[in-house]
């Protein structure tokens, strides 16, 4: 079992390899398109994005999309 520092570095590396914008995200085109529209509309209104709920089995990209939405809105996710 690795140390906490090793696990932290591994997790950081994993996040560094993931897409950071909706344009970089591959797959789930309908979800990406809907998110893009919602994000653009929120920006135009000068408001926060309404609540978004991602669900499904592991490996679909829910956490990646959550991080992308936060970045696109100029916010951060707190773990």
C-alpha cells in the first residue's frame, strides 16, 4: 500500500491527463452540448449555473464533467 504522498501524486497525475474543457471532452455529445448551452446561458445572465446532477456507473466521466463545469464557470470543486 502506498503512502499518502504517493497516492496524492498519482491522483494529481490522473487529473492532469483528463480533459479540462468541454471542447476537449470526447464522448457523450448530447450531454456535452446541453452542458455547453447551460453554461453559456448562465454566463450571459451573469449568474451561477443551476444545479446539475450526474449519475451512472463508474467510468462514465461524471467527475471529469463536474470538474470541467466548475472550470468553465470559474469555480473550484472542494473535495
